[in-house]
C-alpha cells in the first residue's frame, strides 16, 4: 500500500467532504440530516468513507442527452 492509497482510504470528516464537494459544511449537515449522503456515525462524530462518497457521486451523475433527444416537460 502506498502513501497515496492510505490517504485515499482514510475516513473524512464533515469539513473534508464539504471541501471535496465544493459546498458548505452546513449543506453537508443537511444532506446527513435528510439521509441523502452515506456516512458513518461514531457516537456524536460523523465520518465519511472516500470510496463510498465517490460511488455516491457516480450514481448522482447526470449524463448529457443524446443529440435530438428531448427533455420531458416538467409537470407539477
């Protein structure tokens, strides 16, 4: 295991996830409260697995539409 691998496998704190996503800590806390982001809880501490966060981001990815493909109209 290289130093880079060990850094990648270390659990991140909430500030690290916010930095990785480019959002505020407050927003990450809201994602946690709404259970919209995977996390690990040790007592009152929140930690995030970098690999799981990467998988979560991949699942949230929206691919571009194929040429000529129309978007469905938004209905309320």
